[in-house]
C-alpha cells in the first residue's frame, strides 16, 4: 500500500510540473530536496577553488626566480622571501581548502595575500568602480571571505572533527 501511495504522490508532482502548476506543496518539496543537498555547494566551491590555489602555489614555487623578479618590479620588499611566502600560502591554503581542514584559519592569510596583490599591483591601474568589481582578485577575496564567515560546509574534515569533538550536532 505504501508503494502505491508513493507512486501516486510522484505522479501528482510530475503532472503538476508538466502543467506548470507549481503548487505550494511541489515548491515545498523542491525546497526541501535542495535543502538536503545544500552541502554540495560549499564542497564544489572548495574543490574547484582549492585546486586553483594549489596549482597557483605550485607554479609560483617552481618558478620562484621569475616570481621573485616580479616582486622586485612591483617594489615588494624581500622579494625572494615574499614570493616564497606567497607561493606557500597559495599551495598550503589551497590544499587545506580542498579537504576542508582549518578552512577558516587558512582563509585569513590567503585574504591578506590577495589584499596585498590588490593594493600593490592591481589598484594603481584601476580608475573606475566597474573595473574594480571585475578584478579576479576581488572575486578571490569575496570567496575567501565567504569561506571564512560561512565555513567549509558539512562535507569537510572541519565538520567531521567538530562533530567528533562534540562542537556541533
């Protein structure tokens, strides 16, 4: 009997969608289904963004002479040390984002890294608000700020450790 009732509910939902009659119950079920899968968003963001930063950090550290020379051109003090620190921040921070470990803590030096890049390298070339909001670095800071404030989501080592330590349910 339960199987028939389930089939009947699905048939009504399908018919409602096919006739564009999105009644509140259909919308409520859709909302509930999306809520149950909300963990996917932060996971996808962390995986893609983390991989990007791992690659960026790896490239910087494996071309350190070239990267340090750019720091010299930009007038950044201690160029080799600064370039190494920047590359390591990207590499380690990206790896931590990938697995969702220390996500909020990792976001802080990554934000600082991007703010320095913005202030020293990019902003001197920007003259309008439109140009500013279209900068990659602004997007990076916004995503990192979101991770700092919202956290890594349920599909993360941070979440697993917090549950094991009894910090959240």
